[in-house]
C-alpha cells in the first residue's frame, strides 16, 4: 500500500509585507470605486449586474465596505477569546463556501441602507471604510487574536483574508464596470499562493505540478510522485486566471480553449478540484 500523501506545509506571510500589500490593494480598489462613482452614468454603472449572480456593482461595493470594516470592528470589540488561534488561512478558504449565505444576507442588509444613495455618497462610504482599515493596520498587533466565523485567528492571518477579499472583488468590479484595477503586486502574489496551497491541501499528492508564474508552484493530486526532470503532469496559468478558476469566476474548459491555461499529462485535468471557493 502506498504511503498516504503528506499534508502540505502551511505557508507563512510576513505581517509587515502583508500590511503594506493590503494598504496598496485597498488604494487600488478605492481608485476603481472613485472612478466609477465619478462617471456621468454612475447610477447606471452602480445598477449593473456583476458576475456574482444577483449582485449589482452597488451591492459589491457594499460588500467590500463590510469586508474592510470587519477588522477594525473586531479589534475594538473582540469579545472573549481563547489563549491561542483556533483557525488558520486554509481553514478560512475551506469554510468560505459554507458561510456564503450569511455573507449574502449581510450584504443585502447593507445594500438596502444605500439603495438610494447618490454615487458620491457611495464613494465616500467606501473611502471611510478604507480609512478605518488603514488606521487600524497602523496600530494593530499582528500576533493579537480576532474572532471570526471559523474560530479565533491572528491579526496577521486575518489581514491575508482581507487581501483575498480585495483582490478577488477588485477583479469582480473591473469585470462589471470595465475600469481596470491596478492590483498591488504583493497582494496578488499572496492570494495566488494561498489559493495554490489550498489546492494542495484539498488534493494532496505529488503527481501534478501546478505552476502560476511568477508567484507559486505546488504539487497536488495523489499518484506517482515526480522527483526529477520534467514533470509528466503540468498545469500552468497566470495569477489572475488562477484566482478566477479557484474562485469560480472562470471555467476550466473555457480557459483551456482560450489558452489561458495549459495542461499536459493524463492526470493534468484538475477541473474536479475547482473551484476551491465560491
């Protein structure tokens, strides 16, 4: 009997670099929101449907406001916390699908409050949320704990989850509005790596090598392990395509047909493992 696949290592992220990346990514998304809300047809743009089902651009911005304010809020009102962290980043990724309904409910409540708000008020509300987060980041202890739906998490790890929110939903905003988002490079790198590690955790093994240059390479899927030379099963794509595949924004077969993904080898079809979160 072959040995059981080893659990993938959990990658660590330097808190100072994550903090800088989050500041850069929040500013990048804020530029998109400000641009959209300053357009002559801003009301129509805010009412545009996104690729997230029923959500409009307005609702997507409301969701981002909530995502940005979550850390400052929980730092101020942490409640009772355990002595050590209960959840890590892979727990966060694994649990996102189960929390989707709660997220949708919270977004609906927030959107109702801003249903008639003029575009400038929407932009101002996002700016306020961004300011709260950036202010909290300047004072937060990265080793401190904050409560989450998945258990207590360190501030350092929670900052990485905010990178996921702002990178993924920044891309959603760009897709819906046509206003490009200039993702912070380190933010894009961290989200790419986290989702690659989540794939390795979901499908442990060493028979397929997934390459996402220039940020990540992981091995996954049980089977014969590659040790040297050219791997027999290789998947390669760019960071944004990978993030879209991992989050259900892109379809595997379409990405292959468009040459956004290359997959060589009889085990290289990893569509059964995707998306990792929705």
